[in-house]
C-alpha cells in the first residue's frame, strides 16, 4: 500500500474516532453533581448544567415542574446492567424550553429513590437498592427552538458528570 494512502486512512480514522460522543460544534456543556442530600425515599441530587460553549443552548423543560430539565437524569452503576436510571419518570413530553446563554448555568435537584426506601413509582426501575456510584446525564441540548420543536436528532448529546459515591448511611 502506498504511504500517502496509509496516511489518508490514518487521518480519516483519527477524525472519525474523535467525533463519537461529542457535543455538536459550539455546544459545550458541563454537567456536575454538586451535592447529595439524604431523604426518606433516597436522595436529592443537586446537579448543575453549564453552557461552556460560545452559542446559546435550548434545553427542554419538564412538564411536571417549571425550571426542571426534562432530559436531565441520574443513573446508578450496576455491575451486571451498566448505568441504570434511578431518577423520576420522564414520561410526559416537554412543551417548553429554557435558554442557556454562554457562561450561564442552572441547577436542578433530582430526587432518586429505590424500593428499599419505599419509592414505588409508575416507572419500572431495575435498581433495587441505592448504593455505589451515581452520575448525572443530560440527554438532549438543542441549537435553536426550531430544532427542539422538530426534535432534531443532533440534539442527542448524552453529556455525563463525573461519577460520585453515594453515602453509606442512607
């Protein structure tokens, strides 16, 4: 094989591998778990979402609570199942949005629970007991209101926080 062809293949492979899991151009997002607070049903997880990019982001707002992001969730690691949701149901489609300008951030408190704490909700969950590592995940962020309304597939970002350990005392 010619050296120039090998070089071209190597460059194309490098560029394609760098694209996986990336936020769309100009859409830089930081997701961080700020605080865990024990509750009678599990924990309240305080999560911050910050626009560290150069363009505004449009985030879907939950239909069940103003100011709460629809696609912000908390997941727990399971050795057999991988990352599994332990947050509230997100089964009602969002109708409103929140605009996050460059440099702006917002915080949401996400309640998490399990059957051991008496949290029996409508959504089926595979996690029986809260323990170990959890992370926050933002599933969607859109470039414009029009792209949100069209549910543009490029809005799927799956930005995750650094995992943190749940306290043992709960």
